[in-house]
């Protein structure tokens, strides 16, 4: 059987098609590539052998990638190979979108994405296929071992921040949100709209997919890191880091502001809370200290959000909004999927005997920032009561943001250190999961 899209004919594997007609699961490997001439053929050749069909998107390579791909396709007549080429480099996001469009038009239901720089091992593709067939509405996401000696140390912190931001945005425990080895149900792109390009797209699509009702499952994968002299990477640490920060800032803002737009669900209104349970039961479950303790013991990855909640509470408690700290803490805890007790506990820094010290430090810091000098008593003696009150309030407000940031970070780090000393609860053999499922 042949499919014709965009003037390129794609032979589909009869065996693969007939098998998946019964399961409504038809997977294709999508391999974006840019100037990976040294490794691309080895990757896509293995992917074709184990995956059955491949769409390669040459994203404007300036080396010999295109000629190599054409020669490789000619050497494998009758196989399910499609090669697309961008006239210029558009970035990984656009290459993926091109691959998804081609796959959808060809009748595939799922796309497995794999990098062609040699870091991903194509032999793991059958594991992704099995996981996707068992959960066809979920994104299957590879999870690399960050403790492996070859894992770059500079990547650990960025990965941790991305995972934490995604958890705050979705309330879901999703590990290794930066891994590009994953399976997408192509139907999700009919309901979500991602705006970011380059590598930020892969982080954005996870959050928006969970908001749209899709699940995310992690499976362990190996990642091969070559020597620096052999490594080919098109990731720009500063530029792509800023794009990643921008999309998470935007998504967190969307999570914080309960604005509703046509066809865009409120992230908080989706999920289990739609169940027909009483408001009292939901509130009690939300505040449950037992559930918090169980989460800390059974899910070590959740401890970062507990520390984040305490740190956020410390920041809120430093602000001059006395009487509203608890309300603000509960609102932000709800919108960011933090346990309310952690945030409220952090706000207790605004209670005596610490509150006078926090207020004094805030006024002092605010004075230094506004006037660019150290405060002395003479600076306040010439002001009227009204002028003094207005200036002190302004200095307090400005300084509280600085002091609150320092205190929040310190409280979060201390909490994280304390939680790391709590032993994890070992799951029983019966309940131990093979993969983690979030949705």
C-alpha cells in the first residue's frame, strides 16, 4: 500500500498496518536532524529495523546529511521511509511539527521522536511501543539516569528546574521533562496549541497535554554521551535557557491566573477535582497532613515541591500584607498544586518574635535600594509624620521583596536538607510500579 503526501510516496508495511488496525495504534518514528551526517544514518537505520517505519526531517542541514539520507533510502527499497527537507534551519520544534503533520496525513496515530546525534539508543523503541500500546492516550517519556557518571553536571540543575516548574504547572510528577526520546499520541495536537519554538516546545507540550487531559508515563532509558570533541549539539545554553524560562514563566502565569479562554480549559478545573465529591471532603483531603507525610515518604521527588511550598510561604510572610498572608498562601497553593500546610507554615515567619526583625530588615534594605546609601537617623528627622509614613511604607514594600526572596530561598534549602534525612518508604513488591503514570 502506498501513501502520497506532498509529492513523496511512502510505502506502508502491510504487517504493521494490519496489526495496528485491531489496536488502533499505528506508530512511526520521527527523526529530526540537523548537521548530524556522522551519526544520522546509523540511528535511522536501526530505528527502521525495530520501528517498522521512519519519517526523517532534515532541518536545513548544510553538511552531507541530505545526500546520505537519499542514498540510504535508495538502499532500502520497499521500506517505510519518508524524507522531508526544510530549505533552511527552522529549529527542532518546526522539524517535529513537520514530522507530525506528515505522520498524521499518512494515517499514523502515534509518533516516536528520537534524536539523531547518537545519544538515544534505538534498541529501546520496542519498550516505547509496548508502553504506548498499553496507554495510547499518554505521552511516553524517556527518563535518563541523572546519577550516571557520564551525565553532564551542568544539565542536572536545568533538568531539576524544568521538572519542578512542570510539576507546579500541572500537579503531576513528570521526570526528565527535557528528554526528547518520547512517544506522542498525534491526536493531542488537535486540542492543544503550542507557541514556543526550538527545544522549549518539548517542555511546553507536556504541560499543555496534561491540561488537555493526556497522561504522561516515564520509562527508563539509557543516554550515550560522547566525548566533548565528538559531541554534536545545537543547544545554545543561554538562548535556549532563556526560552525555557520564558515558557515556564508563561505557563506558571497561566496556572496562577484563572482566566478562561475559548477552547482552553482552566488547568485547575481539570482532572480528579471534577469528580462528584463534596466540597468538605475535598477541602479535608487537601489539608490532610497524613497525605502530606505519606507523599514525602513514598515519593522522594515530591520533596522539592514541599520545600518550594515552605519557601513560597516565607516569601509571602515577608510581605507587608498582614491579615492576608494566609489567604494569599492558600490561593497560590491551590493554583500551583502545593500542599497548603507547607505554604501556610512558611508564612509563620511573619509572627513574633521574628516579625520585628523581618520588618526592620525590609525597611533597611528598601532604604538602601531607593536612596543608594545606608540609613541614618538624620534621614528621618526632617520628615513630617505623613511623609515619614509614606516613605517607610514604600521602603518596607520594596525591601520586603528582596528580604522575602532571600528568606524564601533559605527556608526552601533548609527544608529540602531536612527532608533528605527522612528515609523513603520502600514500596512493596506488589505495589512497585514498572513505569510511572501521570495524567
